[in-house]
């Protein structure tokens, strides 16, 4: 039987370079961010997937991280400023800088035997707001060539809706009100107003031409009420296709925003796609 990282444990144990899972910490704009680093077995160095959670971050996608590690990738997950023990105030405006700090952490630890990272092979993967951050960051950083977005948000496009539709704004306040109490010094209104303030620069449709040059895996959820396909997924896919995205792979799974009913299918799709990454 061939080894399948989605459903099989490794056949062999490497006593010199075993797989591991270690806590890590690094700084972003003077705040200490907490994370977890999954190291693949073998001397390496191994490509690194930075796996970004959404808001507020209760879903860390550790099940996916274990699959990727079994497949030979290192994985870094971390908490943005102001959430789940990381220092600072929480803000969606912090996401690009916090992601940049994570990448710098990987690069600055080149040669670290515990991390065994190939710093020239970094893949971004994110769920929900993490999907937005992954795509958005890649636009301005040409070294990022492979990006995965799972039920990704189009922050600018949603900001436009919030600006013109008070009913959607009020419903959104109620939807994220409790989650805003989990993070540091944030409010539902304040976070939604950030989307309105960044209508122009956070609309991913604006960057379709640049994104179309990337190797993209974009996965939506058919019954998503947090990032509905009609707002966040379908317009982006259409725009990418219009700009000639040759390396775009798209899937829509029959589930809700968290992919709770399709974790194995989700892992299978990403695992297959990872065999086609390009650096």
C-alpha cells in the first residue's frame, strides 16, 4: 500500500530527525506573537507552509497541519497580535505585518536544526480572514508564488456592502459581537469600520492581474453564511479567469464556513495540490 499522508501515519521513525511539534514565539511591531511549529521528519530542509487562522481564531486547522507535515512540509501556525495570548491590540489592519513577521522569523532561523526550514520555499495558506491575508500579502511579495485560500474573505468587497447597506452592517455587528470580546481591545463596530476604511486597497479584485501570476488553490463552501460565495468567492474566481490565471485551481465543497463536514475532502484537495507547487 502506498503511503497516503491524508489517512496514513508514517511507516518509519527517523531517530535522528523525527517529526516534532514545538511552541515558538516571535515579535511583530514590538508585540510577542505565540505559535506552533510542526517539523517534518527527515534532515530536510523542508518547504514551509504558514497556516493562517481566521477571526477570532478558534479554528487552528491543526488537522491539516498534521497532514502537511506527514507529506514532508513544515508548518507554522501563529496567533496575530491581540488574540489567544499574543501581545498587543487586535486589528485586521495588523494581519499583513504579522504575516510578514512570521516570514521573517522563518528566514532569520535559517539553519536552525529544530526548524529545518527551506527559507526559499514558503507557501501561504489561510482560512477566512487568513485566506484574505494570504492572497493580499502575496500581491506585494513576489517571492510568494503558492497560495491557498479556504473560504477566504474579500475584505474590501465586503466593506463596500457595509458602507451602502445599514442592515447588513447591523447584522454583521451582531454576528461578530461575541468574537470581538475574545480578542484584545477590539469592538465589532471598530473591526467592521476597518473594512469600510480599506474599501479600495483591500478589494482583491483590484489585484487580479497580479494574483493571476500565482499558483493558486481557492476553495469555497457552498453553504457559507460568513463568507458567502456570491460576495467573496465567485467574483474573484471570475476576475482571475478573465485575467488569464493559468495556475488557478478552484473547488466548492458542500459544507459551511468551517468545512466541519468536509475535513477529509479538504485535506485531500490540498494534499494533491501541494504536489504541484512551484518555486
